[in-house]
C-alpha cells in the first residue's frame, strides 16, 4: 500500500503540531479538583489542551496550570507519566507553610480564586517520598524552578512533598478544557 505525499504531509503536520504547539490530554486524578475533574477512566475525566508554544516566549507565571514530566525525585519513586499542577512559587521566592496557608516572601498567598474554603495547605499529605517533606521548613525556590501544587490540597501529591519542577521539565500550560461539553472554556 502506497501512501500519498499529501497523506505524509498531513501526518507530519499533525505530529509537529502535537510536539511543538498544542496537545490534548485528560486528567487522570482528582488532585486538581474542583478546577479540573479527574478520573482514572478517561471518559469520565476533563479533557484539556496544553499550549506548548507560549513558554518559548514567556516565563511561567504564578497561577498557571502546567503539565510537566516527572522530576528526578518522582522518577526515583517510579513515576513516569506527566503531572498537572498549579504554579504557586517562582524562582528566588521564599516559600513556607504557616497555619494551613502558603506564604510567599512572608506574605500569605491569596488562593481563594481556585481553592475551596475547606482546603488547608499542610504537609500531612506527604506520607511517601522524601522525608522530611520538601516544605517541612521554609525554602527558597532555586533559579529556573517552580513550586507546583494541586488545587485539591487535601489529596494532592505535589511539590510540598517532593520539591520543585525545573523549567526544562514543563511540557506546557493548560489553556482550555474541551470536554465535557458543558464546561468548555479557557482556564485562567
């Protein structure tokens, strides 16, 4: 069976778009609830588009929801699949947890836009991984690294436990939800 040149062009364009511009993914866990609904069954989970192009021209910002490859610490624990979390700490910032809240450079981080009122940001969720957990004491985020946490702080295995995400591991920024159809829209 011969493949036409136009078919090859179509296939290579599709692969290039997925690799360099935009990629569709589904949310496999509840770590980003209520912002994104996750489920091990992909037909019950939110489907998102990951913008792979914008971070070629700008730095990730606080509040961005990002997809990233497992860090070295996560790989040592056997994780191979990408993670999805929200950036809360930027390079050079001092981050600490006090009274169930994230503090950046000694100021409470306002997170009421995406965290429900019953969410407390503590390290009690860090029962596996490195011990003591990464945010057991105040830390300064290293250059070209980001602290990423899940919106479902009561059930998210995130940077509190295993550390920061190096910039080069960030796959892209979540830009849109395209499924379920009644929740289609941009994610800010």
